[in-house]
């Protein structure tokens, strides 16, 4: 499976999220945003709510994903979908070199940093 080759210089580390880097690959005219997230084992993504829907896919590594009290371990090729304004998390990165691709129906996480 492709690793989505993204230049290292495209990534930024989010404040207070050591070990998690995000790159915005593009914004569509319909307002959708494509991002790639790289993370290391042990990173915890806290409970959160996005103002727009997201559609994600694990490219490499593993992540423990929580939504509506349901915990699912996701690996390469696994997908998820979260509706706008839906509480999700916390999520836990289970392996080093975990990479996920996320298509957001609106603003990027980079828009709110």
C-alpha cells in the first residue's frame, strides 16, 4: 500500500501534541481539505469535536479509535467516518510511524491552530 509520499517540510507539529505532525495536501473548491497525519507510538489525541465531517483511512501503523463509547483498533486500509459536531476520542497511537489520511468536509486542524 502507498505510504503517501509527503515531503517532511510539509508537516507541522501541533502545539501540545508532541509526536503528532500534520500536513495539508490540498483544499478543494467545495471546501474539503485533505490532510496526512504522522504520529509516534503513545500519542494520545484527546476527546474532541470537529465542526465538519471527516473521513479517515489508516495508511500505515495502528491507532485505537474511540467514538460513541466504542473502541476499535484500526490498521492499514481500515477506514472511519465521523459526522460534523460529533464527539470522538480519545484516540491512542499504537505503533511508531503511524500515518493516516483524512478528508475533511470543511476546515483543517491547521485552520484552528
